[in-house]
């Protein structure tokens, strides 16, 4: 496995592979890898001749009062995880390699980015679209892998690829969970033991929604109300949002009729966690 | 020479070329081709194994009260010009192929798009960046050719390519002129015989600037003042702007010290023409 820090070196390696007719999978990450990332890397390694993992804490997708400075980083550990999961190349740029002085181009979209995390994190998806577009241009992958845990991000990237005619396949992969149901996330490391315990409330609320829908409930307000009660019963949990939107344009729905995304964001102290259930 | 109307067909043809190791040049146009476009196609054909010309009047780069509906179109004639200039493929999509329902992603930038045509045509460069990015993804060119007549557009596209890491070379080509100096433009066909005569005033004003700078004049206000007097001496000419900006970030300059763009936009009735001189 190789590591490259510049766009130029990364491209040179990937072009050599392409010349040999090899297919390339890309797993964009912000590092501090967990089993969720590892499952993406393994899947890419299984489906492509070569797998590139990008490790870059993207400043452009963090808001002013968010956790850019404290976001956990451990390149040595990440590197070992990439290698054992079957990656062939890590692209690990410094911020100035991705955003040189006088950088001012961006990609963004309306509609899909308005609700859910978009309304709570203004500018977040502009940062995501811009950096992911850059990574697509740098790695020229045949397939790119994203976790369903970040469902809105997955949806936004699929839309960007379709609208802007990127020539690649976006592969969404199932959320990987701890034994007690908490979705794996690099931000889980922020939690105190008490908060970690309380954080299972996201999954509990989503399980409730899943069961209610399976039992025939179609009224979004009723499902959301019950989910909110479950979350608010946990003293350490401060709900950011509990939403049910259609799984195409992410617009709020009153009745569940077509595939829908049930999405929650909950704060525990300064730590904000998200999770979701997709009803298809 | 082939013609394709869909993204899928265009890609299939270009991928076949790429498999054979052939290089690809792209000339994005809005059709109604003139000798300016023809010079771009000839240059691409000389520098690449295969040349793709896109012909698409891009609705997204027209403002509400602009000439989208009346913009001249003549595909048969365009097709003959492409063939004789050495094109191998015309990509000629319908608007719904480029902008299907629920299209809402865009690429845009700050700074470079604020002045000159950007301030007089809000949203114009968002439309340009978005469609050119799409064309780059569809044609995957090694080189893309743009005329220096649209100097701000050339500058914006170069910046987009650099910022977003598109893996291609942007080639700027000299403006092609009528015998009396008027820059070739599809919009020249809008002019009445009297307006056509009056339109030489753009080139006259730019020639004045060129001579003044060659003679040692470095004061932007003095040069602009004299240019405005030349334009306003022509009764049919209504100046939209006369600007001198640095040729890197297109910011207005007081003194000419480094490469600068002298740019003019003038209206003749409803027809708006642009031209420029680049001092390097």
C-alpha cells in the first residue's frame, strides 16, 4: 500500500493503473477510521482492482463553531486499518494542497440541502460537494463508496453525480453499529461514559419508527412524536431534529407512501450524533 | 464525422477512442459558428487525435431578459463548418438532456465573477461553470479550447479547472476579427447595417488603449476616460462598461503594473457586444 500527499503523485499512480486497464474504487473519509469505514474499504477492494482511500478533514464542510480543530486524527492507526482492509493507496493531503490561496470555486445545490443537517449546518453540503467533486477529479474512480449513516450526504452526492454527469457509480453501504445499536462514528470518541450510554437512544427511537411503520403506521407526525418522547426521556439527550422526508428529494412528508428517510440528530453535551432508518 | 444527441452515445464513442489511447480535444460552443469557432476547432484538430464540438445554447447562462429565444441557430451550417475544420464528433443535446426535471446542482465562484459581465449578467457565470463542468465530465477531454474574446469566461474556466482539479488543459485562443476589426461573434448577426458600421467602435477604443499603454500611459482612469469618449462619440453605441482589471483575479486597477485586461461591453439597440485587449 502506498501513501501520497499531493494531487500530482496521486494522479500519477492512478493513471498508471488506468493504463493497465484496472478499475478504481474510491473511499472518501475524514480519517479516524472505524468499522464503518473499514466495511466501505473492504467492499471497494472486493469490487475494484484498486482501492484509493482519501483521508482529509475537510475544513470547508465545518461551520465556524463546529469541531474542526478537535476532530480526532490518527494517521498511523488509519494507515494500518486501510492496509488490512485491502486499500492500495491512501491520499492524505494537507489543507493547503486542497485549498491553495485564492481558492474560491464551489459546487452546491438547492432543495436536497435545505432540510435535516443542511438547515442545522449552513454551508456544510457546499463543503461536501466541493471536496467530493475534487476527489472525484483527482482519483477518477469507477465507483465511490459512502455510508448510509450519512444518508443526506449520500443523497446529495448521488444527485451531484447525476446532475453534473460525473462518470462513476455511487455505492451506498449499510451503517455499521456497536453491539448496543449505536451507529459507528468518529465522533463517538467525544462521548463521556454516561453520554455513550445515553447515545443508544438514537437507535432506540429509530427501531421504534421501524416497528411502527412495519405495523402499518403511516402518519409521520405520530411516528415523530413517539420518537421525540423516547429521545427526551433520556436526560443527557438534546434532540436537534427528528424528521421524516421522502427518500428522493428529502422533502418532509405527512403520510408515508413512497420510500422515506427517518432521520435523527441528537446532541450530547457538545457532541452531535446522527442516525437514520430508510424505509423502502 | 459523427453527431450524438445523448450523453450516453457521446460517452460510448469517446470511451472507444480513449481505449485506443487517442487524445481528445473539446470545443464547447453555442453554435451558429463563425471563423472564431472554426479557429478553435482547427487548433484542437491539430493538437489532438480526436476533436469533439459541443453545440448547445445553454439556457442556464442566459438572464431572464436576455436573448435565449432569439439566439441564432443553424445546425446544418454548423455541421458543415465542424466537418471542414476537422471535428470528429458533434455533441448536440436538447435542453432536457442537459437539464432533466429536478436538476438543481451548480458550480459557481466568488471574486472572478463579480465584475465586468458578471455584474451586468447576474447568474451568467454560474450557468457557464455548470455547463462547462458537465461537458468536461461528458467528453473527458485532454484539452479544451476557448476564445480570448470572452476573456472573463476564459479566466473563470481556468480558475474552475485549477480549483476543482479537473484533469485537463484549458487552451485560450486569439480573437478572430472582421477586416474592419470587429470581433467575430454570433450576435453580430443581430446588428442593422448602421449598427454593424458603428460596432467597430469597440475595436477602435481598444486600439487606443493598446497604443496609449505602449506609449507609456499607466493610469487606468486616463485610459478608460479616453476610451469612453471614443465610444460615446458614436451615436448608436451605449457603453455597458469600460474596465481595466488585473489579468489574474480581474480586480479593478488604478495603475497598470502587471498583466491587465482592458474590457469593453457596448450595446447597439438590444444587441450587446464585448471585446478586450490583454496587456501582458
